[in-house]
């Protein structure tokens, strides 16, 4: 059933068109992702759909009585109440019902045979039950816990919370309201990975419809079942999640380009024929016929591949040694407050290491400690030879708010000609008069691109990046991702963007209050290993045993586990030796004279080599994990 429609909606700013002839349809239980570059008008369109702002043209039609919940980007909850008291305000009507029920119960003591009273009581009780009257307090606790508000925080004053915490509370409150249509503008801002995973699961089972704007591809892949793409002032609909949309859009562009090229070839043939034959008596009629074909032809516009996107790369001028960084028993924090310890990890040349963990655990503090902006509270770290560090600061404090875009880069590279600086800025989408803008006038996304320009110009061989995808739209993130994939140096980055981590990381350092946990792979690998660790143990029958018996049993079980892991490691080492021998044998066979000109044989051997190397990599990962398990058990 359709619960809302946007029909021919338009928004203009003076003579400029933000979007026009927009049509959007929301079914009950729909899961819609709205995507587009920064500045395309996504937030403006959401406000029109939510009924906050009027459309300049067209209309939004919705079902009578539908409850729409709208949460703007970065909007925090303002209240003088405590956390729990504020959440209770969502259920004021249920609390009043309970008071009525209690009053009726007292009345029934005196009038147990009052049929009218009994009927009213039953009706009200059924209404109370159907509106989750007996479970709403449990639901409050579930949602608050999902947003990392534990019971000990329930009595905290909301006015004393940080901006990020109040944003999470605003999202929690609107979820508890359960509107038929939930409209969310960038809801994943301020959320750590654990909270993002919880929110995805919650929204997947949400009873109403969802319309969401997000730059988080992973979130859109897991929540959205249809995508509306706002590009070049128009809105286009695609079925499927974000990855499916990308594939469909690429196919559409490919077909459109092919149709355009075919028509251009046909036009060229017809025009050539007309030009050659119009003046000849014997062919004039045929030429006129071809001209009529040209006149009647509906000319296809040359397909555009969407909005302009940045294009850049990170280069290096020197190489580091093999060992880039060694962190040993590091404790991070401020003064006498330790946020996490012990932190242990190493980084090798050309690795891409993601640092993850819950909000407030000290990920940014770790980066600043490595930069020696904050002293280590315990332990130590050491960078290797020839390391030149480039730093991306999520707070954008490296920018001088009073400088222009052009001066921000040119002042650091005064020997370069202005045109070269403008060319570099152009590759980051600062074109024409954009370079004359003062930094304080820039949006968050523009400041992010300017910081990336600075970083690219420095040509450092080790990049430390703190939340580099914040403020970037999806297209800009994809360009950054590609540039970092091609980066010949070493990358250490903090991020809560799971898609970004999954695409880049070959190692993950997960930080909690107990220190660091290492995963030799990307985000999918991390999830798989986490799930293995968190699988519930089989429950066993409880038996009463003495302390000595318990200690003996525990020690016996530990020795048994140690022997099991040792056998596993020995088996994996045997497999690695066999795979290494197989790799060498294949490579030798590929160099044999009889095979050098046999391309089919070489292709077959290359396939065998790639398969063996893939098995070797997987076996090495298993060996590393087993070795870590043995170290913990010993």
C-alpha cells in the first residue's frame, strides 16, 4: 500500500534549479535509500517530504493520519530531563492509561458487577496491551543499550551530555516513537561500529517504512531495498540495495553510450550521403529522403556519467624500511586517566592498518600519541627508518580559517607557479572562483577536500588519517578509496566506515579498555573471527565439585586445548611447506623452454599458481590466529 507520494516536486533558488519534476513513492514497510553528491538537494527534499518546508512546484500526498518521524542531520536532543525520563515522555499516553486502569480496578472492588465498567476496563486493557503497555520500559532499555547508554547513565542530565551523545539520544527517541514513516538524514554520524551494527539489525525488523539519506555504503547495502538517486536536478529510482544500484546505473550508462554512438554513426552516414548526392540529378531524391530522415530523427543527448568527481593520487618521494612502526605495551589517555592499555601492534611497509573501537576509547588519542602531540602514559612506540608522516585531522584544525583556498596550498609551496596550484586544486573540485573562497566559508566536505589536497601535495610515505571519510559524499569517498588503494606507502587510519575499512584494510587493530586485538584481514574477516569468538558455549549440567577438583579439571582442560592448538599449528606448518614447494614447482615449470611459447599451458599454470598462492595466504592467516591462541593459553 502506498502511504506517501511526491509528485512533480521542484525547488528553485532564484534562477537556479536544485531539482525539478521529482517523483517518489513510499510503500508501507519500504526501505528507501536517497543518494547523491553533497549539494544535490537530498536534505532539502527530505524536509519537503516530511512537510517541514513547502515545494516550489508539485505536491506531496500522504495517507490521512499518517505519523511521520523526521530526524535532521546532526540534530541533538535538547532537554532538561534525565536520559530515562526523556525517553518515558514518548509513552505518556500509556502511562495515563495505566493510571486509568488502576482507578477502574479500585472502582471494581466496590462495583464488581458493573457491566459498563467491566466492558470499559476490558477495552482499555486491550488497547494498553496492543500498544505494548507491558513492554515499553523493556523497549526503552533495549534501545538505550543499543546506543551505548547503560543503566548507570539513565539518571544523567541530557544538558550535560556531549553533542554526539545528544544526537544518539535524538535517534533513540524517534525510534521509540515508532512512526509509520521514519525519515532519517545521515543517522550514522556519531555512531561507532558496534552501534551501527545494532541499528542496522533494528531497522531491518522495523514495522514501518524508512526513508534514509546516508553516505555509508555498508549501511545502505544492509538496510535499503530500493534507491532513489538525485543527480543533475533529477531523481531516478532503482530496485535493490546500494551495490545493486551502482551496477544498474553503470549498465544504464553503458547502454546509453552505445545507443548514442550508434546514432552518431548513423547521422554521420546520412549527412555524408546527403552532402555527396544532393546536387546530383540522379541521386537528388534519395538524398532528400535521407535529409527527411535526419530532420525527423529524435537526437539523443550525449550521456553524462553523473556529477563531477575529484581525481587525485597520493605519491611518495622516498621509501621507508620494512619495519614502519612498532607499538609495545602502550597506554593512552590524558594525565592520570588511562583510556586503553596495553596496546601492541606492528606495521610493515605498504600495509594498510585500520584502527577501530567504540566511541571514546581513544582511537584519535592513539593517533595523537603516535604524532607525539600527547605523551604516552606507559609503554613505548618506535617508527622505522626514513618514515615521513602525513596527517589528516578529522577536526580540520590544520586549516587556517582566515586564508583562501588558493593561499592555503600556495603558502606551503611558494615556488610553484599559480597555474600549477590551480590545476591541483581543480583535481579536488576547486575550480574558477572557488579558489578565492575563504576557509571559514567552506562546507565540511569542502574543508575535507582541501585537507586532502594539502596531504597529497606533501608526498609523505606514511599516512596517519583520523576519520578521513567524515564530511565526504559517497562519490568522493570512492575516489579517496581508490587513491589510497594505489598509494605505494603505508597507511594507518581510524574509521567507523565499514565499507571503507573492508575495501582498504589488510590488518585491523581493535581497541577496547583491555588493550588491542589484532585481526589479519579486512572488515569481513574481522566479523567472521568475532562471530567465532562470540558463539555461545554449549551449556553443561552443573555439578558440585571441590575447589581442588575444579582447579585440576580446569588445568586438565587447558592442557588438552594447548595440545589441540599445537597439533593444529603443526598441521598448518606442514601445509604451508607443501604449498611453498608447489608454488616453486609451478614457477619452475613455467620457465621450461617447451612451455614458454605454449600460451594455453602458461595460462593453465598461472591459474594453478594463483590458486595455490590464495590457499597459502588463507593458511598463513589461520596459522597466525592459531599462534595467537597458543600464546594466550601458554
